[in-house]
């Protein structure tokens, strides 16, 4: 397969984006309520939102997605970029889709003068970490969190 085309998500992509989103959520065994999914989708098209989405497309079929957020930081003047969600269809894995999507976020971050892109993954996601170890550095930080509410 040739390289996929990486582009901004479009409103017409809903029917193909949704199964990718659900696949991502299923992979991480999380349940996202429908109203949150709808709000997330709407944010991609709101110019006042810092939330963005790119998709990988080949012959009219969406193969993967990446969502990223620009946010302020106490360690930089310009916003940093958090790559929040990255997912490729099972049949597209190993074809370079993930790398293309990560590289596209790097380009968006450079264009925004962001000093860095960072993300998290679960420690058991060894397949993805093989890619991540090639395209980024492990920070050494451990995440702590507490659900509130």
C-alpha cells in the first residue's frame, strides 16, 4: 500500500471516524458516554477549541486517527502539544500509519511554534511502544491520577 493521505478530519468523516474512536476506547477498556463523543466530535470543528483531529485515509477509507491538544505550560511561553489519542485499524497496523500520524502532529506543533509534543501510553501497549521508541524519547515520568467526582 502507498502511504496514506494524512488530513484534517471533515464533518463527512463521522461514519468512518466513529468506529475508529470506538476501537480506540475499546482497546483501552474505557467507556465514553455518547454525549462526550458528540462533544469531542464538535470540538474538532470549533475554531475556539484547542482540540484537533487528523485522519489517515487511503482510497476513501479511514485507516487511523490522531487527536491532539495545544495547552499552556509553566515551562514554556508557547503552548505545548499533547497527543491524546492515536489509533489505527487492525488491518492497517504495521503499515506505517501510526508513524505518519505522529509525524503529522509534529508538523502541526512546529507550525504552531510548540516546543514539544508528548503523550502517554499504557505500559502493556508494547506494540505501540516499539514505534514510540523510534520517534520520541521516553521522559521517565510516571503518571499519577485520581478520579474526582
